[in-house]
């Protein structure tokens, strides 16, 4: 089934100039970029995006990191895009990620892990609306 998903290239990967490398991996895997923008996440946007984490003890660190510099937000479209993008990204902690995945290649650690991707069709729709509108 053709799906759309949201991907964020996080501040650590942007700072290290990995935007093009990461995009190339998605495109090589037959995913189409249908929208893309660069922005710096505000505290308000972070709270909206990470609403389920607001009460977690690590939220202030997450917010501080995600608002620390520019990010790239993209909508990727393709066959089973949500599942495939998450496989391409690799496990959250790069130590556990498979060879060749984005996080194995470009993540610093489990928090500064280069990319975010939607984990379900419902969250993909919600997250796309946050960054790109209806």
C-alpha cells in the first residue's frame, strides 16, 4: 500500500552536514520526497510534536536538543513507507542498529540519533499536519 510518512533530520545530522547523504539513502530505496522544508523547531512546535513525552523526565533534554538548531522536515511517499523508513533508519540506539542504516552511519547516540520517523499511519497523519498543514 502506498503511504506517506514524516521524517525529521535532526539537528545533530544537520550540523554534521549529512542532509544530502540521508536523502540519498531514502531516494535509493524508492521513496519519493513530496514536501520538504528546513526550519528551527520552537518550544511550542516541540511540545505539539512530542505531546506524548511532555510528562517524561527526559522531555526537557529532548526539547533542548530538538530546538538547538535547524532540522529538515520531509514527507516521504512509497510502498509501505512507514515500515520501510523505520527499517532504513535503524534502531533508536546506533549501537543496536543494523549495518548500513542511517542511525548506524550518522547517529551519535540513542538521543542524538540523526532522524525521526512516524511510527504508525495515525501518527504520520498527525505529524505531517503539524509540519506541513492539512
